[in-house]
C-alpha cells in the first residue's frame, strides 16, 4: 500500500500488535535465524542480522530469545528448517494483497492463508497476478515531528535513498533493497525512530477504497492474515480514505 495509507493502518494496528507480542517475537526469531544462516552469526559483519537484532530489542524481545534464534541459524543448537514463501491474492473490491510467509510447513501455511482469503470474501491468485504491479523496496515511515523535510532528505539521500515523500503528518523514505540496511542505520544514528521500517512491496498504482463496508472487509482480511503464526507481513495496494480509517 502507499506510505500514506500504510501510516494510518500501522497506527490502527498498533494496539492490536502490542497485544500479540508473542507473535512479533516468533516472526522476529524466524527472521533472525534465516539471517544468521545466510550471513553468519556476527552482527558486526552481517548487516541484516544487526538490523533485525536492533528491531527485536526495540520490541523488548528477551535477549535469550535473540541469542537462541542466532544459534539456530548458525547450527550451534538444533532448529527447524524454515522456508520463505510469497502468496498473492485479492481482497474484496479488487484490492491486491501480497502475503509474506516464513514457515516450517508450507502445506499448512498455504491452507491457512487460502482459508483466510475465502472466509473474507477474497481469493488466492496465481504467482505474478498481483506482484507485477508492485516493486520490493526499503520503506521507512517517520513521524513529521521528529525532523524537518530538508534534514531528512539530506540524511536519507546521502545514505542512498531514492525518494522522500512528505505526507503531512509523516515522511516516507524509499530505497533500493541493497541499501536498505545502510539507510536504516544512518537514520537511527541520528536519533530518528521509525514507526515502520521494512522491505515492503510498494505500488505506484493504488486502488482507492471509499466505501466504509468495503474498507472494513479489506482491513478485516489483513487482520486475519496477520494473525496467522506463519505470516510475516501483508502488503496491499489499497488507498483507504482517512475518514474511514479513523472511524
């Protein structure tokens, strides 16, 4: 979804997410394990691992949990083998959704994701049906009160970001995947704390949602998908009217 719509849906989900801290820890643990498996267990030499560990600490994830996740990735302690899978589908109203999954059982994950779509009046789609209109980029959202647009632009562009969008109450920083860790670190070192920071599927062609009932259906489907244990993230091309998000 656009950074504007995502800012408000992020705010909307925050209380729910806080209540599901165990789910957050589970998702982060899987990501840390995968990062350690791919690039080693040293955060000094593995930038992706360092970023995830910082994110885990910011979420108050216990240090023992972080350590175990790293050790599972390096093979120091036994652990399950995770697969990363991307599913595509449509929410009511033709809103496209991309669902990122990290799982040790792809058959279970596929069944649960499909069930969530079916229960909400949506449907799964073939690979490429939705993703062709998205680009995967680093996306960082920051409250406007933290900094000025000029300062943020100077910091982000110098670190390698592609674009900085001013949405009024917040800024959206977009960058290539290759420089995401560098841009994230550069902003953090200047004391800027993002509301959301991730590798996201971003679309330049949002689908407007102006009907209250339809908006509710789209958001309920996203909630249902995010509640699944194997789901890491859900990305959509919806642009929901602020009045409906605040309702």
